[in-house]
């Protein structure tokens, strides 16, 4: 990884994704998480303060070593037992049927092999386990979609691999979960180009 990916991008994302409206969305999404959990795309650990006491342990994966100094500081302050691993979501070493919950927030946009990563999520979930996600992606407005497609190559450079135009519902739907519930909304004070959200729960 270069200087941008390893230093500037982690600093920028930790700053940009802190505070509101992101904190309220994290709190709402994570309120029902329990048992043994896996978070893909842990980043700087901004979700960690919002996990409830019902989480017995958390395995946190992220491929970017530049996120470590931010994540480690939050892990040190958390009452939850956290195992942090520098791994990509496409190939997980965890056994089948290992987790009660898998969490992803603003992560599926940037995983290169997103289909394989979602297959891995499904594999490591226990039967009846839940995949809980909050992601930005393809807007339902054709005019916004036009600009999402047009600006996506630039976004991949600025966002260190982040895509503007992934249809998150379609990506999760084709994995074969037993059920899928997705809510779309626009993040307050955020352009729909990058603020069109998919909040969902998929059950294995």
C-alpha cells in the first residue's frame, strides 16, 4: 500500500465518518447485535462504541494496516473482547457456521471481490444467523445514477477502491439468504450521489 492508502486515506475516513449523522445510524443498526459477531471492514473502529453488551466477542477484519492506530485506541477502551485481523473479506479463515451476526457498514462498496466476500459472509454465519449491513450505493433516480456511473472511476481513486454505483440489494439477494429485508433512504446533509443508503438484514 502507498502513502495515500496507508496514511492519508485512514486519517481522512476516520475524520469524515465520525460524528453525526453517522453515529446515530451506527447506534440504530447495531442495537440488536448479540452473541459472537464478525465485522468486515472494521476500519478505524468507529462502530465499536455502539455495540451493545449482548455481544460476547467481536472478530474485526480490515485489510488496511493504516487503520490500526485508530482501531487499537478504540479497542483499548472497549469492554468487548475484540480480535482484530488484517484480512480481506474475500477469503476468511474462520470455520463454517461460526458467527451469530456479521456486520458491514460502508464496506461492500470497496471490496474488489464483493461477490466472493458475500459468499464468505454466508458461509461463516450460523443457520439463522444475521448479516446486518448499512451501505451506500446505486440511487433509484436515473439522473443520479447517470452521474454515479460517470464519476465512479474517479471515486475509485479518491475513495481507495470505493464504488458509487453498486446495487447492494441485488448483490446480497443473489447469495441465497433465507430472507432479506432492505430499507433505502438518503443520508441527511449528504448528496444522493454518495448518500443513497441501503440498510438491511439478511438471515441465513
